[in-house]
């Protein structure tokens, strides 16, 4: 998923869907690796999407994750390894 004015890409590990990666397209490398939550409550994340229509073209930092039984907000600005905001 494109993110942060289309300068970053957020994607998940196909083998461990609780792991997310923040790829900086300008630098050409992964700049951050984080988990959804430390308790692994969201073990089977299905999708990630922007919070708003055309959100990839804005400076909106948060995005939405959809798990097998949950929907949650992720905020990469949180100063923890786990980025689930709510």
C-alpha cells in the first residue's frame, strides 16, 4: 500500500502477517519493521488500507488494518514497536 504522499510503501510478510514493513521509496530500503500488537491478538491480518480515499496522496499518517476478527487503526508515529493505536 502506498503511504505518506506516495513516498513510502507499507507491506506485510506473507509468512507472518503480524509483521509490517515500511519501505522508503526515495531511499530504496526498508526503514522500519513493526508488529501490529505485542500480544499477537491480531495473528491473521488480511488487509491494510488507507484511512481515507486517496489517502496515499496525502500526509495522513494512520492507516487501517483488517484482521480475521478485528478492524484496527495503525499509527506509525507511535514510539513503540507495536503500532496498533486503538
